[in-house]
C-alpha cells in the first residue's frame, strides 16, 4: 500500500488464481471451495498498482536483464524477484516419469485431481491410489483423499510409499504415533524403507525389485528446482535452487532476489516449507524497496522451530512443534482460523486512493539512476515533429520483429520509403478502416493483440481479406529503455495477430503524448460483388452473434479491482480471438448484412443494421451469450463510461416492456472491444451457419433473434422472444 513513485511492478504467473498450499488438503477433502483456497491475482495486482502478465517464466537473460516467458516476447527488468516454487523431484525415476502425478506445482496438480476424482466416481470397483512420499505433504494428502472419496461413496485403496524407516521423520515420535494410528484407522497402508526406482503406467518398481500396482500414482517427494535457474548462470546449491544470502539476494547477481521453495538460504538452510516462504514475505518486500532506493539491505534470520498444523481430512488435525503434539477438532478449528485469516489479507482488499500527479512526480534520484537526465524529466516538451519518438528508440523497438511479406506490397517495411505502395488486383475493391484507443489492460503484448484484432474486425464484417496495416502509436514521455520495451511489446502482440492473418505491417507513425495509445489503419481486398454492408435486413432473417458480450463492464470492474481474475481471463481470451473464420462462415452461408459489435454495444449496432427500414427485431435474450461475470458486474452497478451514452440510442427504437425488464437488457448497451461479428442469415441456412461456427471454434455463437416486417415507418421495434 506504500507504492514507490517511478517504480513499475510486474507480476508474472502461470495462472490468475494461485493456490495456497496450506489449504490444499482441505480443498481436496472438500472442506474449502476453490475460491476460498486461491488468491485471485487480478484484483490483487490492480490493488497493488502492479501489472499482471499471465505466462510461465522459462528462462532469464542476466546480461540483457530480461525474462523469457512462454508465448510472449521477453520481459525487461531492473530488479527481479523469483518466487516460482518447486516441483517434486523425479530425476532418479526411470521408465516413464510421466506415469506419476506430481503434487507440485499445485495449480497443475488440481487439474489432474479433478480428472482423478471423475475417474473414481465413474469406476465400478475400487480405485487403487499410491502416494510416494511419507512427509507431512504425502500423509496429509492421503488422509484428505480418503476422506473425500469416502464422502463421495467411492471405494478406494490408498497406500503410502516412503524410503524412510517411518513417516514424518522430521517430526517428533508422538506426532508419528498419532498419524500412524490415524492412517491405520482409515485403512491406509504404509510401505516404509521402500525407494521407488522406476515407474510405468499402473506399476511402480522399487530398488529391491518389488512391484506395486496402482490406478493412480501421486508423487510427493523431495522438491526439485526448474532447470532454467542453473542454466542462466545464477549461483545455485547442489540441488539447483537459487542460492541467496540472508538478505534474500542472489549471492552472484545483486539485482536478483528469491524466496520460498525456489530459494536456498546459504547461511541459514531450512526445509522446503510454506512456513518459511510466508515469513520471508515482509523482509523480501523491505529489501526490494531498499535496493530500489540504493540503501543498505537488512538481514533476515528464519526461525529454527515452527508450529505445524496437519489436517487429517475428517475435521480434525494434529499440532507439532519440537517435542510437543496435540490433536483434535479444536486443532483443526485453529488451523482454519489461521489459514482463513491469512487468506483474507489477499481476498478482502481495502479501497485504495489513487496516486496524484504530484506524488507520481516525486521520484527519488536514486531510483531514476541514469534515467535522471533522460528527456522524460524535462519540464517542457516540443510539439509537431519535435514530439516524434526518436529514430534510435524506434529502430530498437522494431529490432527482431518480422512482418509478413506479400507480393502485393510493393514498398513496405522491408525497404521503407516515405509511403507504402500497395497493388490492387483488377476487379478488387480496397477496403480501408482505422481504429485506435488507450490500453484497457496493463499487459502491452496482449493490448497489441487485442488492438490488432479489433482493427481487423471492420474488414471481416465487410467480407474483405486483410492486406496491410499502418501503426499509429502514442507513448508517454518515458526513459528510453522503458519506452522501447513498451513499444516492442505492443508491436510484437499486434504482429502475432497480423502474421497469423497474412497481414503486412507496412509502416506507421509514433509520437509522444500524455498517455499511451495504439491503433492501426488497415486495408483489405474484396471482390466487388461479394462485399457485405451492415444494412440489408430482410424479414425472416436470423441474427447470429459469434462471440459473447460483456467486455465493457468486465474491464470497468477490473479497473476497480472488482472482477474475478478468471472472468477477466475469459474476456481477454475472447478479445484475442480472431473473427476471420467467422467472417468467412457468414459469407459462405449467404449473410445479407454483417457488422462487428464494438463501442456502440449490441443495441447500437442492431439499430445500424436496421437502418430506417420498417423492421421489427425479436431478440431472445435468454440465448444471448454473456461472458462469465458480465451479468454480476452489471447488476453490481459497474458499467463502462460509454454505457450511458449508448443507452441514449433507446430514443431511436420502440422497446417492449418485457425486453426492458430482462436481466440482460443493460448489457445490450455494453461497449465491446474486439467483439464478435453480428450477421443476418436467411432462416433456411441459419442452423447450418451456427453449426459451422461452433465447428470453427466459436463456442459462444448463438442465434439471438429474428427479423420481422412491421408497419411502423422509420422506427425500429425491438421485442423479446417468449421462446426459441
């Protein structure tokens, strides 16, 4: 809550919802819901003023100071903190290591657990489950699974295999006795002093040669580090974990920090446990602030003894600390109170006052470093051509980015000139459109993808095949390195879309501005007789929409930190989805009219399609595809700033009261970014068109209404369908 002016924080994670390991057994046992056991990183990042990138880090370039992230360009950093957890080690396992299910990373295990549970429910006989690992994690998981399967009336045989002489060897004898008693009471057998050497589907082989046959095998052994940590050149311990000092800073690279399972404290080694990860949070945050301010760091000494509260899956738990042990329902209630209180810190977020321009300006010279003399700090800036982004910065941003080459692009970026030259074949029409807007998300790469899709939608709506694009980019007055990175990320995202659609980026213009914005002028080619207009509805036509609506209210909720992360993920996936195949599908099924649903909302675009004809449109709002969370956000009173302006279109139509009373009515005015195509298809071909859209991976496609004639001249009548 104490943000540092001049510092931009970026959180990178594989998933938007991150699980809390302390609640995993309770989640497996059915005692917690998914939301209760997960931290939603979308609202949390928005609350903290941080950018959130969904992706998996697979490498780090220490010289270039960039992170390699799957499915996106490298992400630049000045200081990086690695807190990515660990995985169970299968390095010594021969045969088919993929035959076992690792319990970490937890997010991936939970996907496998849902499938395992479904198989257990569908199984006629008993399911045999082997759990390799006799530590607290393996024992607690075995008891949780047994409790869940028993509650689901699923017959199961569960066994634990450990290479130790007993389970829970890091705990005292009293704790071990209590858990051995609990396992025996639940018919969970333990195979001790058994080291597994090989795995095949359905079979585990021990070093002694003994074989164990299971339907499912869960792997809960010692932790392992990802290979990219050691491969990067960072100092690591003998097991490949990031080696850090007592300040949680890499012993080899002073701008790299680490905490949790991924890190090994050189002077104070401790077991891999969530207890230590949680305790490292505050000193890590403090030292990250100190290194940014160029101040001396403070040492952190982890405790040697700690309290463990280990659930038994049946509403009870066992407490362990030193030579002390207690068990019973009260211990489970205590554990629940601690875990829920911890999670509330990340799930119930107070309102944050926005930082003022004045506070943003007070940037410490220590933070600015070499950027202190950059143009970003100048009080007065030139206009006109003096406001263009410098050639060196532009060249750096474009370096390594490749655009599609087309025969009909005579002059483009491969040999840039004062203007691009495009060839238009005889009999073709040139379709031209332009769109631009400021970011709706903090992820510049995704913003570039969404903007490119949005701009191409006008061409697809007219039945045109896209040909070229010109960039229109405005960037704030930032230090050059940051500016180059932001522009490269945006263009890389756009090029990922353009390349997939065969579009050549042929040039553009970049300039300085008060805020970031991106747009494209796009051209496309179409046969004169095959072009589609947005008007032309005919009585009997069916209205088909190929994407769900709701991006406006969801993005507004996201800005306020009120939208669940998986709602925003779904909206972003929809905005990144190209309408290219949908446009072809509509053309092939005889579309009479087509438009893309964007800023005016579905209602406004329906009125445009109707024009000033004598038309009655009957909408089936029960069939209207809505993005997850859109209705909840709208009903909570969270709407886009365009919502009220779009609703003014009501004066141009006659709407029945039944339509106005429908729960989804307000979403008709929700402005869409990179929305779907809306087409009028002859009734006889509508079902075939819908089937083709579903087959082309537009799962939200739906017939949302029909067109009828009416006697009212110059007015559009909208009604609510009683049934399909």
